């Protein structure tokens, strides 16, 4: 894996998209920055990206057009992040599809963007992890958020975390290329936030309300509706407890 380290950038995902033609077609290129001036979240949201305190990274790589379960790639990154946190003796949860929570609050988010070319898919898989952000800064975020420092009371080494995430993701991506989401299904379902609880999920058109039940083998969410039918949500965002 090649790492490109930037100081300040608008967004590592935007930079990656603008420069993708210069990156290797055969290995992962990882773009990281100390600060982002226009960090992007899902659904056009802003990602708070102050200098020096957090991890902002975008993994750039190509996949064959026929790759299985492409829609669940963001979830693979969330699984990689969760495995890293578990190896650090923490107890993360994953809020479907790919928010990583600690103590019920958002610790990391994933933004997966793709471009379809004639014979490959170019992937820009961005991940933001709140590492050493203090409580005051966390309160500026428009949803309940936390950082590793806030949860554990100590300062974390960003470079060491990035190195571990890179190794974990590189190995997870190889598995994904061969077997799709299946190898991540169990871990993901075990870590699923709000499992067994009533949640609401907006799929871009309609808000579905039901019990957060399980995942399909390719990572979609099964909601058990009040009319006793199961509804599978392909894209969207889960909201529980009014958050
Ligand atoms: C979300 O939860 O809404 C996704 C947040 C993704 C943030 C990361 S930080 C690195 C990369 N660059 C961006 O502009 N966004 C992603």
C-alpha cells in the first residue's frame, strides 16, 4: 500500500478523485491529511475535521466490474475499523450501514464513493476516526459523537492506528474480493447497534419503522415491520432512540 500524507486539504476523498489517474492500478493508495477544510460525510453532510487530532483517510483502489456485493464495501471498512478497536480492547458497535459507535456515540464514519469505468470500478473509500478530539470540539458535532480520547481518557497515537487500519483493511479487502460480504456477516451482525429494538430507516424515498432484526448475506438490513412482514433496506441510515 502506498500512503500519501497531506497537511491540509479540502477533503481526502475529493483530492483522491481529482488525482486518481496518477495512482497505481494494482495496489491501494491511501491519502491522509492532518486537517480537512471541507470534510464530507454521507448525505452531503459536513465532517468536522480539525487539525492534528483525528484520522482522515481515503483508500483508493480498483475492483473488477463483476465484483460481488459492491454496495457493502463501506461496511467492510466499518468491520475493519471495529476489528482494530476490538484488538485495542474496546467494545465498538456498528450502526447500519457503516457508522462505528463507542459507548453508543459515533466514533467513526465511512464515505464510499465509486466511479464506473469501461472495465473496472474505481473506489474511493473514506474513513474518519475521532481520535484525540476533546469534549468541547465533540459538542460542535450535530449528533452524539465521541473520540478515543474521550472514551478512554488517554491520548492515542494516530500514526500507529493508521498503520493497523491499513493492515487490517488490506487483508479484509482481499477476503471481500474473493467472497464478498459473507466473511464479515457474523462479526457485523454481532456488533449491530439497536439490534432487537425499534428503529426508523430512511431509504431515500420512504421512512421504514420496524425492529432491527438481522442482515442479509450481502449486508442489507432486515426490518421486522408492525404488520409482521420482513422488509429489506438496501441503502439508507438507521435511527434509533430519536438520534
Ligand atoms: C459519515 O459518517 O457521514 C462519513 C464520514 C466520512 C469522513 C471521512 S474523513 C476522510 C474522508 N474525506 C472526507 O471528506 N470524508 C471522509
